[in-house]
C-alpha cells in the first residue's frame, strides 16, 4: 500500500486509476458497491438492459419507462404496502396505497372515471349518521346513513331514527334513495 501521500504518489495513483476506469465511459464488470449512493445530475438517466429496455430518467419530470413486457413493482416484505405520493414541497400527499397487509387498496383523493366503470363484486359505501353527511355538492354523490328517520324515496333525509338508508345528493341537499 501507499504509506505517504506526495505529489509523486498522487500522480502515480491517478495514472493507475485512469488505466483501469476511463473517465469518459467504459465497461465495469462485476458488482458496483456504492455505499454512499449514486448521484446523477439533472437530465441524466439510468439505462438497463442490452437495448436500454428499462430507463429511469430525470429531466423536468421523473419517469420510469419500460419498453418491453410488463413492469412489475413489488414490495415483498410481510404486510408491506406500495404507496404513490405526489406534490410539491417537503410533505407530498399520499394518493394511492396498495395495502399488502389488509389487501384493501385505497385512493386518498377523488378518482374521476371517464367511460364505464366495471365492478366485479359489491361496492361498499361509507356509512354516516345524517348529521355527519358531507356537503351535498357536487350532485350525484351516494352514501348510506345509519340513523334515517324514514326511508321514503325522494324525501329529505332526517336523522334520529334507526333505519339504514341509502341516500343521494342533488347538489344542494341529501335525499332518501
């Protein structure tokens, strides 16, 4: 090894390293261990595969592009989730969670569906008391109340009862139905 550092040993080390790994590209065989991480600048990318089949790219947006086959994202630990975040700043918002523990997936923001929505199974609505129903706007919302006073279709929702009633909003109020 080298016990002392001098301009001569530094130059010799630089020459040795330059012959082993060119600074302008080259092929590294074996496993690269980067204990402190790998940092790439803006507009840089990581390309994987003989034909760059998988690309992780950071430009003005970040993207993962898979050019062939399916893209698998997995979390294989016991009861682990896959969570998608988005937002600006230090506290991004959780938008979607695939829950490996309960098996229930959740969207934490409204989801707009254009076209048909197919459901193979039942739909579970949140159950409210009449007093806890959210704003009736926008129109077309559906929910259930656990304390409906009557269940006459189209009548305004009244609480303090014991009926489990489906309800809908017309944009300004909640109605049985």
